[in-house]
C-alpha cells in the first residue's frame, strides 16, 4: 500500500453527515459526545477510579448485561466458584469502562500518541506476508480494544477491510465509522454479502474477521468452546481459500492500570482443513488461546451462547 492509496469503494459502507443528525432525537447522543471528549483527556487513573465506583454498584444488581456475562462465564468455566466469576467480571467491566471512557483520545491525540501508547508484538508476521506478496485475514476475537489493531495498522500503512452491522443510532454509527477509518481502510455492511470483502483482501487490504459472533443455527455448526460448545461460523477455511489469504490471529488488550494498549499478532495459522467442524473448532481454539490468560479483556456481555442444541437460549431461562 502507498500513501496515494484510494480507500473509497462505492460498495463499502460510507455514511456521511446529515443535517437530520441535529434533530432533537439525537440531542442525547450529542450530549454524550460532549461529555466523552474531555473525559477522554483526563488521566487514566482518574477514569479508572470513577469507573470502579460505578461498576461495584452495577454488579450487585446482577441484571441485564451483568447477568448475561455471568451466564457466559458459568457455562465456559463451570469449575470456577461464583466468587471467582464475579471477580473476573468486575475486572472485565472496569477494563471496559476505562477503555471506552478514554477511546476518543485515539482520535483527539493522533496516530503518534496511539503509536507511543501501544505495545505491538509480532507485527513482523504481517510485514513478512506483505513483503512476500501474500494476502492476510486477521482473526480478531471480541476484546474490548478490538478496534485498536485496525486503527493502528492503518496508521502504519496497513489498512484493513472489515464487515460490520450498522448501528440503529445513525449519529453514533457515523461517529464510530469515522473513528474506525480515520487512517484509512474499508468497512462493509454485512447485508451486502461477503464478495466485496473478499475482493478487498485480494486487492491487498488486511481482512478483519471476527470469529466469535453467534449467527444462529442455520449458518453455524457446534464446536467446543472452553467447557461448553458454541454455534460457530464454519466459513473461515473456505474464505481463506477463495481469497488466497493466510489467517493471522490477533488480540487487542487494554491495561486499565496503565492506560496502555497491547496488540498481540501471532504467526499465520496452518492451512485449515476445509472441514466445517474442524475449522470452527480451530477458530474457537484461537479465542481460547488469547482469552484464557486474560479473561478480563473479553466481551463476556455479548450473547455468545445464544444458540444451543436444545433450542433453549440460556439468557431467557429463569434458572440461570
């Protein structure tokens, strides 16, 4: 990629500012933005302390996202005591709140600040593929800092091509998109299919693939996931073959104590088998590899285990 690269693609998701964004229905969103910007510039220690106080009260209620996260942790780590799960969840939510309250700094302070505040391990794996003319798809589990590798790599001349679902709040959607592609890259709406994404990878963009979303029983196979099993998309092997790309595991972390980011890039995976169950399990093993030593970094609040073999969604069961 060169500095003259043109990232525009008419098939990509390219939201633009609209005057309707100033309508009263969005005033709450703009107020949140006005609060978030100066908050992001405050010392990390202050934001962490503030978040810690708020989180302690939230966890005691054990409702909503807290309940969902506890269900996920109980299914994935049944040998843990409830006290262990609560302790991990508390650190998880403190990590989330501290990261999100400072995320605007990534844009406000610029790419040099991001580079200075990020520890990157293994970028040579990507550089080596680039030097050899090889394509790459990054396999990136849902950690709280999941957007950091995309923004950082783009700032280094390695823009990514990703797929995402648009947000219902159009102002929030526009702002999130602007931040994600501030240094380049492309984002495609999932509703447009996967072909534009594949073409971007073939054109030299780093594919950004999220392995751990639950897309329902019709599109998934069940594969082991920690101590349980998960409905997992089996398409990665086929995707790698079609796009002629290597699969590179990547994980992003945020240290709530220091305020620093970490991007861990591993060697490309061995060629996937093309077998649905085997490829799905290989993806879940990548998630396990990264999350096991750092469970506080993972988005346990997601409906990771919504689809079950018995058809009963655990988040809707009173006994959970």
